[in-house]
C-alpha cells in the first residue's frame, strides 16, 4: 500500500464558473490557470503521482507547455492512472477537501464524487468529497481564490 497527498490553489479571475472535480460549477468568478484550473483534480493528480513516487503534476504537465493551455484536467488524472497501471498499482480510495468560502459545494457534491469515481475507475463509495471554509481568514477567507487537498491510497493490482 502507498499513500499520497496533493494540494492545489488558484486565484479567482474573470469568468462565470469553476471546474471542480470535472463538474462545471456556476460562480461569480473563474480561476486564473493555464489549464481549466480544476483544483480538486490537480490536487488529486499530485496525490496519485506522490503515492507512486512519480514526482508532481508540474513535472508531467508543465504550465508552460502549450498542449495544456485550457486543457480538461480529467486528462491529467487519466494519464496518471495509465502510469499507475504500468507499475501494477490501482486506487484503493481517495479523500478530497475543497477549501473555499464560495462557491458552496453542497448541490454539486454527488456529481463531483461520481465523476471522480469514474475517472479513478472505482466505486463512488471509494471517493469522499468534502468542503470547508477558512472562517474568513486569509486570501481564501476573503474569497480571492480556491484551494483543494487530496489524499489517496494505492494498492497493488490483483
């Protein structure tokens, strides 16, 4: 068994939605990012790579590479899963936390959970998605940006 953790943060910018766990969530802002800026999937990708000892998202999907400009972050997760399969690893479970004052996650939580489970090729019961605020402290508390953290467990493939 291997455990990995990941973290990602993006500042808010122009736009009318954010991508969270592969789901388009309406919001008063977008995020400033090279790809689609999906903090949940970026943190998840880093956790997967970390658990496998494969570095981090920036090593594999550089934000200076034009291939990733505006890219769907689901691609990062899928490409990382291919690396894991090649090493005989699979996902046991994933636990993700969104840190933000807004947008509120409640109405989208199950859709996000289902999409992440689909991407990870696990049952929804193996994915947990939760959210918290920073009690209006710091840049997250002032609603200047959004962050996420992820923890994953990898096991050997049967």
